[in-house]
C-alpha cells in the first residue's frame, strides 16, 4: 500500500473486514476482521513489510467490550458529559458513550487508519464522534470523563 488517503483507507477497511456485532455489545456494529479475512491471518511482521501498522482497529478487544458494556449499562457515567475515548481503535467505546448520552465524544488514536474506521463505525451506528489523531498524553482539554 502506498500513501494513505481517506479513500484508500476506506477501501482497505471495507475489503478486509465484515460488519459484525461484538459478542458482549450486540447493540453496536463494527467493521471487524475475522477468520475469513486475510488481515486476521497476517502477522505483525508481514504488515510492517507492506507498510501497515498493526490493525488494532479491526478487532473488538475484550477490555474495550467490557468498558463499552459498562458505559451502556451505567449511562450516568457519561450522560451529558464531554468524553475522551483514549486509544480508541475501532471507536467501540466512543460509540457506546455517544449511545449512552454523552454531550460530546472525542475518539483519539495515533493510528491514521483509526480515523476512517471510527468514522465508518460511527456512521453505521447512527452517531457522531470527533476524531483526534494526535498524542494527547499529558494534555487536558477539559474532558469530564476519559475512557481507556
């Protein structure tokens, strides 16, 4: 893959994932890799050889599913608040916060593929999130809740 563009990232995600609901958060749909996709079977070393970072955005990690489930089941944690989803990956937790009534949700990640994955996943779930693609460690933009 050559230079990353929004269109090439979108096509890569659509070609290498399927729309699925994570098992512990069935009310949220995500573009995820599974055994049927080449992305699932590639090793980190193979991805580096073709110029791609490890696709953390393509998997619904257990910790993210647990945190998203907690936010959905305890919406008062985020309702009406400004929320940062730190190291957002697929946007799962950011989407859960938006569905739980957060006033504003910012999904942050340093992987440039995440911007596209989060946009696609937010759209399919009918919610809006902002994306922050810079390292926000040590910063405070006035978030009420930081989810990580």
